[in-house]
C-alpha cells in the first residue's frame, strides 16, 4: 500500500514539473523603437517650398503638425506626427501626399508661423487643385520684410529629364523684394539687391541668355541644360553686383557686410568675398536657384556682437532626386611638355587640340571603363600613351610632362571635388570627415625638369607641398586648405632635399600672388568692388618647364594654376 502511495506521489511531482516546463515562457527584453513613424504615402506632384519660416500645417481642416511653441530659454521637444515624422513641423520642402486631397482633387492649406511672441505669428490660406499633368511648386515667402512680395507664389516645376543624359537642368527664380527697413553699422548702410538677376558661373560669365536679366515680373526663367559637374553658380544684379547665397552651416559665412553683402570679418573689415556654395550637380538632376529675402547676421559693434539683417539671398533647390551617377566621369588635359603643341584624346574623344605649353583643354564627359589615353604632337605622331580605368562620378586631369631624360610621360590624377576634409577624430571613421560647400583647396605637383625635389611655401615660410618629386603626386590628404579671411599671400618654390626643408628659394621661378587665384578680376572692379585676397575652389598648382640645360624664356620653370570647378 505504501509503495502505491509513493508511486502516486512521484507521478504527481513529475506531472507538476512537466506542467511548469510546458508553461514556462521566454522573458523578452523590452525594446523601445525610437524610429520615426512613416507611412507609405503616395506623393502628389505639388510641392511646398518653405522660404518664409512657416512651421505649422492644417490641410482641409485636419491638423498635420504638432503646434508646439517654446520660449527662448526652453529646450525644444518636438514630437513627430504622421505627415512630419522627424519633428512634427514643416521643413524646407514638402511634397503633399495624395491622400490629403478631397474627392475633387482639391486641398485647402492653412499654413502658419507660431512663435512664443504673438506679434510674430503669421498665416497663409492656400487653395490648390491637383492636376497629374501640371507639377507645381508653392513658394512661401517672407512677405512681412518687404513692400512688394506676396505671401506665396505658385510656379510650374519641370519633371522631365534633360534631353542629354550627362546634363542637368537649371533655372533661376526671382522673388527679390524691396526690403522695408535697411540696416546700418560702422561699415555703412545696407545695399539694395532687388531687381533683375542673372545666373552666372564662378567667373561671372552668364550661363545662358534664358537665365539672364530675369525680372521680378517674369519670376522664373526657362530651364537650361548644362553638362554635369562641380559648379559655383553666382547670381548677379543688373549692374554686376553679387547676391549672397544662404544656407551655410558655418556661422562665420552667414555674417554680411551691409554695404556690400560680402562676408564680414569684423565690423569694418571685409573679405570682399560673396558667399556662393560649391557643389556637384548630378547628371539627370533638375535644380532651381531661387532669390528671396532671408535673415542673415551682421556685426553691430567692435566686439563682434551680431544682430539680424534681412537681405535678398539665393539658395539651391533640388527639383528631383537624381539617381546615383554610375556611368559618367569628367576628364581634362594639360600640356606641361615644353616646346610642344599637343593634342589629347581618350578612347577617341578629344580632350583638346593643339594645346600649347602650359595650356589646358576643356572638360569632356566620359563613360566609365578602361580607356586608352593618347598625346600626339603637331605632326600627328603619338608621343605618349597610357591605359586608365576611369571610374564613374570621378574627376580626372591628364598631365603630359617630361621625365628626367626629357621623354614625354602621361600622368592621370584624380581630383577630389567633394569638399570633404579628413578629421582624424575616430578610429572607425565615424564622424571623421568635415563636409564644406565653401572651401579653398589647393594641391601641388612637380612636373618640371631639373628640379628633383620641390617644396612649395607661402611667403611666411609655411610649407604646403614638401619634397615633391616629378610626376609623383601626393595621394594621402593632398589638399591644403585656407580660409575666406586669409590675408593676401604669395606662393614660392624652394629646391629642397629629403633632409633639408624648405631648402633654397628658387628665385628663378616666378612667385605666384594670391590674386592670381581670382578667375576674373573684372567681376569685382566693374561692380565697384575691391578685390579679395583669393577665391574659393579646388585648385592644382603645378610647377612645369625646365631648369638648367635647355631652359629658355619660353620654357623655363614656372608655376601654373588649374581650377577644377567652374
């Protein structure tokens, strides 16, 4: 009997243990998902471009933003919303989703600026009709600072790709206004920058007749097609003055000199440079450069305190999202071979015909891949060849130069036009780069005969390129950076050696002055402006020519400047 009881108790214990195991659940760690909530929304072809600082949106009576307001000393906490998941407020651009339109394809937008100071609150009521065949941009403007601008303006927008796949499309939109209250400081009274505008390249050359003298009545030019590449577009008034750009993330570049709209160094010290971003315009891209009143800064006293200033400025708006450039690259050629006129070709595409010593051919757009590069003399004889693998989205310069024996050699150099600088901050590369849109990058090359080692310095003795040997470019961190506030300087060449830097000044090689980096001095002088110390861009400074035996006045060693952005 006792054995039966023990057996029964044992079976009960085993059954309870099995039930506990069967009911046991894995304990899951609590995971908080901080990702923005996003819905797969179908976009319309109507886009809001917010140039007026609007933050809140009501669509057909439905509140889409968070309507949060914070005081000047409060830490903002902006919760996301369904249509604005990042911070719950309207940003620079917003493409209106299709589901916000009613059955008649209409939408009533109530857009607002809400501030802790009620006097700064503004609103705009806009009724829009969705038409699948009529893409539109709704530009919100800073009406309150001017006497002649509306609160918003609706313009058509291009969505058709450029006719040439290696080109991009660009236009200019003029919303410049007459500023109500001009600012003044110790430098003088603020200038007026309203009126007709012209889109120009970095040297002041107009891009097209279609983007020249675009008036406020006309508002928008036609789109024009331009070969893809890295450009510093400028916007000029009718009398040639430069309108400043906006949007820099570097505070010093946002401080204007009121009388000239140039970048101010101190209240009465100017750089004489007008901010305009340098960036790559992708093949297939569509862009709008728009001028409108925006808030910047200016110095109000001698201790560098600043206040707000309203001035007409320009910014670049992308009208589409071009795909990654996996096909095209840009190539140009330079003849650094003394006593020769040379023609260059890559895979049958000409890079320049009959280029004299020290001259540069125009950029050509190439399809990526392995190509043969040729240099031929005036008689058509091939004097140098090389095979190179051209990669998409890259920029190359082909240099023809003499080796120590005087034989022609081709050197292919890849130019970094991205505007990035290595920070050397993290071992894994995280946050290890700075990205700039306004920069002064210079690279140095030694392509001369009779100069086995060359060190480049400024006139204060600071070396830039150390012990550069002929035909051997520096590959790691090759660019030397300077600043917009740089004073005038000279570049000098020294004959150095591995153990002696900078060496002996090569006084037979002409000194380069910093104003030689200015592409077109008339761009400043014709507008009554002082010359800056130099101009921004990506440059190569190359020592070419001969020293010693065979050197003549025409072919003796000298430095040349090659600018890689336009």
